[in-house]
C-alpha cells in the first residue's frame, strides 16, 4: 500500500485506486435532455388547458324532412358545455337544408368537445339525413 501511495501525486493520495465515473457523460446528457423535455411538456399541457379561445363554427346538412321550427335544436345547443348561448343561430335556405352556427369557448387541447349535431338532429325529428353536417362558411343571416 505504501508503494502505491508514493507513486500518486500528493493531490490524489488515497488507499484505493481511482474509480471510473459511474455514469458516462453521454448518459448524463441524455437524462438532462429527457428531464428538460418532460418539464416543457408539462408546462405546455398546463398552458393548453388554462388558455381558452372563443371559436365560431357553422355546419350545413340536408334532410328529407324537418320539424316546423328549430327552437328545440337551438335550446339543446345553448345548454352544451362551452357554447356561448347568445351565439346560437339556425337558417333554412330552402325546405331541405339546415345551417347551424354557434361559438364555443375551448381550450387549446380541444375541451370541451364539439356537440354531436348529427345524433341530436335524429332525436329531434330531423329525418332522412343526406350525410353529416359539413363545415360551412357562415355568410347568411341566422335566426336566433
């Protein structure tokens, strides 16, 4: 033991030979990178849940038969989570076409989900749908 200690410089005098570092430098860098990525992802998810934006939606559908008015559909839509009640409107450009427009306050993550207009129209007496509600550029007058 004495001979080994005499061969080392004074700053490194020890009874045991030097050990290599347990974590290679590249693995340390990877762990730091993963930790930073996890923190950034957590910050983004928190921001996306907290930040809300009001967006407008309009959909157009064609039916074989419709109820005499759209009052029940507008009432149901106003009760949906995130829908701004004063923004709900419907229009009937002809006897078979229905256009629905409304605004929603949603998070960047997309919560709450868009209301399912297709299913609700079936339950309210809109019969013989030709497809689903399609996005529509709302440039018509809507009846509130």
